[in-house]
């Protein structure tokens, strides 16, 4: 018995086995995805933090030190992270920088052109909406992309990654069924989603909403008086039931807008995954808030 106790104590004192693959996440939701697919085989270093803003984050020397010997840097892609090329130059051959959303189907987002630009200057200019994670279907596809990415970096874990991705896709299937059931409580003629910035285009596309954004693609884009008047007219014309602020931004401007229009202020939505415990938690929070604001 003493020998068994000593052996057990010795095992407890041994360092835990290191993960087979170390990755650094540049987006909170991509970090959650990496944990779901990687499981115990993957150590995920979250460089942005739960309260970080993916729109403004740019890794500095201390972040790269924190990432240490990470083999992969995982980004969301679709142009969200403007520093991709410089990061690839810094990490060189030591690590790969992977944009998970790079090959997913994208939609166009809003783009405010400078008043001095001519029609010819931006006739063919389009801006990709980088907020693809608001489509559960695209996030489900991203699970497969992540599993394949991990398998290339750690071939011995390929089967584990495939199994984990399949289990997570099943969870997302259930999340999608729940979402469709909840959204069905909103009459189709009431499906106008007015939000702070244009982050919910993919959600709107999937569930038949008409998106209305106050600030465009960026939280810094504030409408001038002329645009604001046009926005108020649009909100009234469409009989928008609620305007939704975001947890990550200051709602004062939207509060003023709701007072001017008489439209109620909905519960804050989570746009970029910041403050959310997980992808699923973010989606359930947003859907519940939208249904509460616009449902029967």
C-alpha cells in the first residue's frame, strides 16, 4: 500500500504532458474553434484576449513572445487582419499564418466612399464583409478547415482532429436548428435588423433579415447630418421595431437615435466574439436578444 501511495504521489509530481501542437489565435472566436477541434492535443494561446477588438488588434513583440514556439498563427481572414503580410515576414519559416475564412464564400459589405471620389474611381470597388462567423453554416465549414490545417501540422493527430470536428459540427447543427426555430417567432415583414455597425450581414442573409447599419462596416464611421436624416427616414419607412447596440461599443449615439425616432433600443448584441464565453454562447445570446426585440 505504501509503495502504491508513493507511486501515485510521484505521478502527481510529474509535469503534465505537453500538447502535440501549439497554435496562437488572433481572434477570440477562432481561438474557441481551435480548442473545439484541437482538444487535448492542441495548446491554444489567445493573443487577443476575451475583451480585445479584432478590428483594431495588431500583434506586438510581447504578443509574439507570448506565442513562443507556436507552429500556427490562426487568423479569421477576409481582410479583417490588415497585418497578415507583415506578420508572415516576422515569423518567417518558424510558423505558418493561416487565415481560416480565406476560402469561405463571402458577401459584400457596406463601404463609405469619400465625397471627392468620382463614380469612375469606385465603379468596380467592393469591400468584402469579414464577419463571416455570424453564419453558423460557414463556422461549421471552418471546423473542417481547422481540422485539415491541424492535420497537416500534426499528421499523427489527424484522426483525432477529424473526430473532434465532426462532434463540433453536430453541436453546430443543433445550434442552427434552435436558431431557425427561434427566428420563426419573428414575422417575415418584421425582419429588419438595425445594428450599430454592419457586422451581421451573413446572419441576415441566412435568416431572411434586411440589414440596416448606423455606422457602416467600422465602429468609427459616424454618419454626417445628411446621412443621419436619410437613415431616420429609412428606419421609419421600414417600420423597424428595434435598434440593437453592441456590447463592444458606446450606445449613446443609438440611444439618441431611438429617442428621435421613437424606436425602442434592443438588448446589446455581440458582434466580434469579444466578451463571449464561446461561439455558441455568442450566437444564443444574439438570437435571444433579436427575438426579444422583434418577435411577436
